[in-house]
C-alpha cells in the first residue's frame, strides 16, 4: 500500500487566491478600523475648505476651534455609517473586485 503525501500539493493554490481569502477574512475589521480615520479626514477637509473659502484669513485658534467642531460632527456621522461600512465589507464580492482591478 502506497503512502499518501501529507499537506498541500505544491502550487495547489496561488498567491491571488490566498491574498483574496485573507482579505475576505479581514475586511470587516479593516472597514471598522478605517472608519475611525473617517472623522479626522472629514474634519481636516472641512477646515481646509472653510479656510480657503474664507480667503485664508482664519487664525490658528480659529482653525483649531473649527477642527474640534467638525471633528465632533464627523464622529457622529461615523457612528451612523460604521455599521453600513462593516456590512458592505462583509458582503463584498471579491471576485467582482478582482475583475475590476484587472481591467
């Protein structure tokens, strides 16, 4: 009786398959982690928009106050959308994503 080899056959799966399986497993956690940066990015963008729309006349204290105000607003928005972001990450079809990347 011949002994069967143990483990995976060489080249049974490729890097692409392993990579996308790993991404699928990590996507919900990554989505939540990335949504944390949402608030800061949103607040910085809004402060920059106000600064340039106002003719670049806001002083440092005004910029800081505007940032804190926008950050508080953005954190509320983040809480509203975090569940949606995580759900979309959980249901993301990576086979479609791969075909879009290859185009």
